[in-house]
C-alpha cells in the first residue's frame, strides 16, 4: 500500500516520457500516482487517470472549443481553468496529497493557475524551463509553490534533466509525507512586519495575542510574504489582521518589482475580516539591490539594506500618493477597519535624529491620510512612534474592545 498519492500533470502528448519518468520515480519511492493530461491536439501514449476531455469540461468548455479557438494561448487558458477546477475538486475529495506539474512556458502558465487554486499547505512542485525567470510576475506565484529548473530537458530524456526530474519527484513525495497542514481550529491572526531592527511591535503583540487565545502568523512584507498574507485573507482564514507593514503597496505604485500585486490590502476587506492597519515602512520603496534604481526614483536617497535589497526614501509628494493608495484600498472593506497613525514615524530609521528622518514628508503623509480617510475606516492618531510601547498598548486596548464586543472571538 502506498502512503501518499501525487498528482502528476502535464501535456502528455509531447512530454509523455518525462512525465512517466517522474511517475516511475515516485512509485519507486513507495508513493502512488494519479495522472492528468492537459494536452490539446495530441494524445498520450497510454490513457491518463484524468483525460484532456475531462480537464476541459471541468472548466466549462471542451477540447473541441480549445481547438476551434485557433489560438494556442486561448486553448491553454481553457486547460488552465479546467485543470485548476478539477484539481481542487480532487484534492477536496482526498484523491491526492501533493502535486507536480511539468512544462515549458505553456505548461508553466497552466501550472501557476493550478497551484494557485490549491490551499496553502498542499505540496506543489513545478518543474519548468523558466523556473526563477523574470517572465513570471510575483502575483502569479502561489504563496508556497516550489520550483526547480528543468535543465536540458526541452526535448527528450537525458542524464541532465533526469537529475532535475528525480529531485522534484522525491521532493514532492517527501513533502507530502512530512507536511503538517495549517490547523484552522484555533483562531488565526495575520500580521505583517519586517525584521526587529526596523519594526518591533510584533515582539510584544505576538505573545500578548497568543495569551488571549489566538495563533499569530507574521508575514515578511517583501512581495511573496504579502502574496501569502493576501491569499489566506481571501480565503477568510484570519479571525483578524494586523496589517501594520503596507510597504508592498508603495512598492507597487512606485514601479518596484518587489510587489505583492495591485490587490494588496484588499482581500481582508473583501472577506469582511476585521482589520487593524498602520504605516510600517510606508515611506520606503524597496527595490532589488543589484539592479539600477527605477527611473521614477532616480536621484532620491537610497538606504542599502543588504546586497539583495535597497530602499529609496519617498518624497513628500510620493508619500501623499501612498496615503491616497492606502485609503483607496481600505475604502471597499466590508468589515471593521481601524487605521493607527503614529505621528512620530513608521520605522526605526525615521525617528527624530535617525538617518532617514523627514519631518516634512511625515507631515505630508499624515495630512493626506486625514484628508482621504474613508468613512468606513476609524482613524486613531497617536503621538508616538510605531515602535514605542504606546503604539502596541493602544492596539491591544482596541483589540480587547473588539473581543469584548464580539468583533473577534478567541
């Protein structure tokens, strides 16, 4: 008896040998396999557990419709929609425990949608000729996907590509055996932050909230962390969110590739999740440290955080733009929202006397927040810095009020 089952997905009309090799490795390690064909024109050498016809139909279409489209992009989007719907249905039915998808650009395009459809905690592996490529925008990457470059394997098996394929096969089976899926039986709070040298509120807030009966997950707001946070918020996984590091939104509107997407700061509101929001690192735009500063930010002061990451200080005009963007994202929230505005600054470097202090920029941002704050948001101004105890104390006091009134429940 096999202990875990892996769903192996790909275009079996052109990648039959490679996909069967992956399946053989999984079986050789004691796992079981289910196969799904996302081909359009051709047929596999042997039948798959889930045929291309079943895949297309799961998305409300058909293989004939894909062929009749006369466009390979349109055809593969039909298959992406069907594969995503079918895989989610099969996972909910307990058919498989982990997923592996093989492809070039076409297969990878489908794989990203398919992996995005499955919950966090389901092992998802993509073997691709474009793994880690800038072709893949951050917002297309599922929060917990694993990728490996399919080196030397564009056409046919060889010893080079077998090294990648066998690693991926063993990795997904091992992950399926070892994974401890999220346990949502305990109410979960999602918090965004950066490291303790920049933002410190999590040091006191996390244990205090845990003492109140909650589990707290802190997301590193550097692009993919925000995607994971937004993905869970969209599912309604959080009892409440403490979204105190909105910098990814600023990155996005200023053109940085370190983005969590245009929908950052919207999914908690859309799901009706209670939100507490603040301004951690609102004044900085992160960009890739080994690349040139984006043209929009040229000439502005730069802080090199490390060799991977640098930050540009926003001008007062740009901070007003950030304030408007935050207010705009929060305006559609269906649940309660409190925006804490610490008037003395939003990161450790911008304190009075600090290396990135800009009193005029902070004042401009605060003025714009006051002017643009939507009616559905409660604005709380604090004569404190975000890293001061007074900030965390007020957050806890308001959170306790939410608990007392039943807005959040332990």
